C-alpha cells in the first residue's frame, strides 16, 4: 500500500465522518425562524459591503449555505453561484489534500466539543483555522477562517454557523497550518494542542505579544526599547522570533496574521 493510497483512504474516512457529523447535528428551526433570519440576512449583506472579509452562513438543518458574500471570488477564480449551490464540497475540491484533511479534522473535533456543551455556552466559542485554495492556474492562496454559532433552534441546537474568511498576505507556502478553538469570554484556547507539536505554530509569548502590539501602534525598535526598558538588540531579537513563529516574511505579515486570528 503506497502512502498516496493510504492518504486517499484516510481522506475518504474523514469525509465520511464529516458527513455523519452534519447528519448527527439535528436541529428543528420553524418556518417562523426562517422568516426571522431574513432580517439577519439583510444585516449581514450590509455588513458584507463594508467588511474586507468573505462571509457565509451555513444552515445545519438544510445542509447548505443560507448566505454567501466574497471579496475574493474573482482573485481566486471560484464561482460564487456554484459555491452557493455546492456547499462545503465545492471549496473542499479547491484545497490541497493535506489541507482538506486538516480542515475536516478541525471541524469534526470542534463540533463534537460543542455538542457536549450546555446550549447557552455554544455561542461562546470561535473555531479558527487556516487552509489554502488553488486557483485555475494552480496558484495557492492562504486563508484563515473563523466559525461561530450564529443561531440556535428553540432547543438550543446549533442551526446557523457564521463563517468569516480572510486572505493572509506574505506567508510562505511551507508555514504549518494553524488552528485553535477560542473561548471568547476568557480569551483562552481549548481543544487543540498543535502549538506543542509544531515549532512553527507555537503561540507567541506575553513579551512577544506586547512588542507586536507596540509595532502595531507604529513604534520603531528604539521607541519600543525605551518604553519597555530593554535594549534595541533585545527588541530586534523578539521581532525576529515573532516573524519565525508566525511564518511571516516580515513584521507586516506577522501583524496581518495576528490581527486576523484575533490575538491583537
């Protein structure tokens, strides 16, 4: 058995688990719930016009997108109407196999975790993960996706999931994909331990986050050293480690990544 065959079998197994997961997440929205959601859809459309993110809402009851809007469709070369009709499978077809395995594993683990929570806590978590999409010419674009529970049915079951996608600039292709399940009230991460397994995906230290925050304010290394009472050389060493840990080509890329996943 070749590695390629093994990977294909593993992928088919994960896709089957993903379909079973969607089927297992039963919910019972009423016609009145769908009518009420039309107001939410109108609000989302207005927000989508000013946001720089791709936005979608996935209906766990009908197993399709209830809303989609993208600023990246022309750049990446996908058809938004086909995506709307095809559901997640459309985007799965644009991902490299290893990214698809990563995405499916992330969604399965996160939603199985949410399934165990009391209804009132399900909206307290945000799933964040990265993936790549390939355009028709074969060029890869790297995205970070954020998923949160938007609506629940009367029994507290997950009904609508809000999805935000952002294009990540200036990241080399070899940088490991990252993911986390963020508990919004506390700011703490749950579930995944990838940071302990992949050196390139380790979380930034408190000092590195502090320095990155000051860089975001526009401060130069000398100004940061004066503010924190440390040497310029120490500041520059921290800057270099931030770039290495985030896999960015420069501090601008590190800032874009950190803001996108919500750590700044």
